[in-house]
């Protein structure tokens, strides 16, 4: 028997409740590889899955946790043997399939990647899905011409998980980074990650009717969408790109006009880490191991245990978590 965070739903009231319980290997879903999980994390989607579900959880009872790192215990797939260190992000694990909030997980071999060289399982989860997505966003901007020396790159939701990793990676790559935050008290933290400028969230939330504003940003990693993305699009320099990863500030692009796309050739690149093919994941993980300074990664980490998850899940939905939560499932 082993510990797992189980979310159950009362069919009559529709209310869900999460708590740490003991389950057995026979309870695990089908899959080719059984992993002794060491670490998982708290991403925005985990907040939704630990709480009322937001439509993401397919069946109850459910074990959330959209990512994990650990050691292979059993494998019927030739690519993995017991003792191998592995990482999982995405594939709707933790949503449609039981995830990483347990001391064991059973998944399809295709969903795993070997632990990237140079990272521990704990560091891999300090990065987690949010950090992998930040790296995919930076790579997409580079593929569309982003290079240092052309002015600041904007990062929105900067004190959150995606934003923290994007800030640190871009700074390490030699970019000036303008970090947008609604939490002025996180300015020192963001400067520690390499931000060269702090932009107050309020400066970008006002919806204007102006079709364009002064050109400011040479690229943008946007984790919030909403009114902020509408403003940012109008401030992008000619021919630059915004990599949009999330909607912590709301699903609509408010006030956005077609003008930035026509008159400034701005690109809006959608980034989704969920179904990324194996080669892209391996490439992004090796870039993370190379381009993300480990001391900065450590500065982002808040440690947690399985029993902390109901509270942390609710905190991340309120935008109150800083950086990355690393869940030691064996603590
Ligand atoms: P976090 O909660 O860690 O960070 C989000 C940040 O956004 C907050 O810390 C806060 O930053 C800011 N924020 C929160 N609420 C608002 C608001 N109402 N208006 C403006 N800014 C706000 O989440 P993650 O970084 O893990 O994820 C961010 C988004 O990216 C989510 O929507 C998530 O679902 C998505 N995502 C997408 C992935 C993909 O594959 N596409 C993968 C991972 C995440 P601050 O306090 O600094 O302002």
C-alpha cells in the first residue's frame, strides 16, 4: 500500500473533496511502466483538478498531478528498465489518467522521457510543466527571430511558475527582461531571477481604444491573456512575436484590434505543452539543463507534501503562489 492524494466526488451534491489515502498497486490504471514517484509539482491545472475540477477531470475517484519525476519500478516496454530515472509532463495525465500525486504511478511508455542529463528528479520537477512550457515559448520566439540586443522581452504573470522560469531563462540568454507583476513585493525576487525592469500589472490592464502604442517589446512570453495581452500586442515592435501560453488573467484578448498584426507584422504564437512529441520534449529539456541556472531554479522553489496540496491548489488559482512548488510525495 502507498499514499496518494485522492479526489472524490459526491454524486448527489456534486462537491469534490481531496485527501491523502492509502491505495494499492491494483488500484492504478493500466500502462506499460510503473514509476516510483519521487517529486511532483503544483501547476495551474492541478489547482483546477484538486478543486472542483473545472471540467478537466474525467472520472472520480481521481489522483491529480499533471507531472512527476521518479524511478521506473516495472516496465513491459523495451525503452525502460527498472532503475531508470524518468520525467512525465502532459498527455492529460492528472486529468484523464491518474497522475503524480501518489507514491506510485502507472503510465504509457510514450508519455515518459528519460531524466535529462544534469538534472536531479527534484530539479526536473522544480522546472515541471510550467518550466517546460516557458522553455517551449522561448524556443518558439527564437524560431521566429528573437535574439538578444533588440530591446526588452516582456514576461507577464512573472512571479508565477511559467513567468519565473521564462524570466530566468531569457536573462541567462542575454535578453533584457521586463517582468509584469501584480505583486510589487516580488520585485526583489524577480530582479534576482534576472529581470532588468519591473512593470506594474495595473499599467497594462486598462483597455484603450488606440489601435497601436509606442513600440516597446522585442518579444513576449504571456501567461495571462485577458486585457493585458490586448495591450501588449499594441506595444510590440515591428515583426516580433508573442508566445501565449495561458490565461491566468482571463480567456478573452480584450480590446485587441487587428492592427498590430497588419501594420506591425506581429505574430501570436500559441504554445501547448500537452501533446508535444517526444523529440520536442527532449530538446526542450536539454535546453533547460543548459540554459537555466540551477541557483535561480532553487530560488523559485517552495517545498510541499501531499497533504499541503488542497490548500496549494486553491492558492495557485488565486495567483498567490510564487515560483514553483515541489511536492515530495514521500515526505
Ligand atoms: P501561476 O499561478 O504560477 O502564475 C500565474 C501568474 O499570473 C500569477 O502568479 C500572477 O503573477 C499572474 N496573474 C494571476 N491572476 C492574474 C490576473 N487576474 N490578471 C493578470 N495576471 C494574473 O500559473 P502558471 O505560471 O503555472 O501558469 C500560468 C498560465 O499558463 C495558466 O493559465 C496555466 O494554465 C497556463 N499553462 C499553460 C501551459 C501550456 O502548455 N500551454 C502549461 C503550464 C501552464 P503576478 O503575481 O506576478 O502578476
